[in-house]
């Protein structure tokens, strides 16, 4: 892919209000939970924030965050070393953000794009997390 076309493609990649994030927000709203979005004062600007519960939810794209699923385990055919390093930086940055949130007393749930194929399972994970039973 020519660099101009790749630049155009990369500029179009959103960092908020993605389809997976919107799907999770719709589920949460239907479940009756209310939340804030992308609080800049928290490490990593979590996708969904439940302030009074001191809980946050990150919705990660499998490719961008190096998930172990089929989509997350593949690298582009061109410039593989660049992508490997970029994804490693994303993973390290997220780990640091999780440490910062935990140090401040926040509970964190990370949902992966591939998990959203089963909305019922995601709903149960969210309910368990927000009702204080499980954090992951």
C-alpha cells in the first residue's frame, strides 16, 4: 500500500466511539447503568467510567492491543517489525494505565472486540463486574 494511502487509512482509525465501544455502551444503557465517557483525569482515559463505583471499562480492539484471538494474533504482511513494536508499546502503555488505576483504587474490566460476538456473555461479565463480584 503506498504511504499516502496508508496515511489516509491510519488517519481514519478512531480512538473513541468505535463500533465495539458503542455496542458495550448500548448494552450498559439497556441494563440500566449510567456512566461517563473518556475521563481525561484518569490514566488511559477509560472508555466507560462509573465514578461512584470507582469502576472503569476499557473496550479494546483485538489487533491494536495484541489479543490472543485470531484477529489479534496476526500482523500485516508489510512492515511487520513496525507493527510488532507498535502493538508491544500499546500493551505496555495499557499495563501502566492499569497499574495507575489500581493504585488510585479503581476496579478495571477490559473487554475485547472478539468477545462482543456473544452479547449475553458480555452482559453477564458486565453485571458481575459492576455488582462487585468480579474484576478482570
